């Protein structure tokens, strides 16, 4: 399951200076795969992938440490009325999220998405959007 972890160094607690992911792995024994990270001096956002069975445990522990965690059910949305099944998304996606089915319609594998946004920028009909 994908979790979007967001932290800020503003306010009383400062989770930005703590090794949050390393601590959670050590304390829970759950292996965490970091798929994307964007960290600045005052804030950060990390997309992690954890086993479904352990997602709630990881989420709870991270929230106890002062970070915001959101479960990403569907990372990418597709507007079926705008999508023309052109395949532009297929050609730019580094994670093979998109593919054609037997009838040449676009199919999505949500679990592969790392929120890079390349497909959104490539779509000529703006049929794709990222969950934020």
C-alpha cells in the first residue's frame, strides 16, 4: 500500500530532523520502500510503499512521531469522457502504470504509480490528474 508522508519543521515538534523512516523500520520490523522523496529545508514529502497488512501500523507510528500520513488508494485519476486512448501516457510512464487492453483501451495499474506526473503533462486531453 502506498502512503504519502508529509512533514514540516514549523511548529513545536520537528520531525524533519529525526530519522523517521529508519526509526519506524527498526521499531516495527516492517520494510519500507521509498518510491519518491522531495525534501527541502523546512518541509518534505515522501511516497512510501509498505505491505498492505502492515500499513496501519506504519501509519500510526509515523503519526505518533508528528508527521502527516495519507493512504493513496488511487494515485492517478482518469476522466473517461476526455481520454481518447491515444497512448501518450504509456510512452512516458517510467513505472508501466498504463497499458492497452485487447480492444486498445488504456488500462491502469494504480499500485505502480509513483506520482511523477509525467503522464499528466503528456496527456493531450488533460484526462489524467494526480491525487494530491
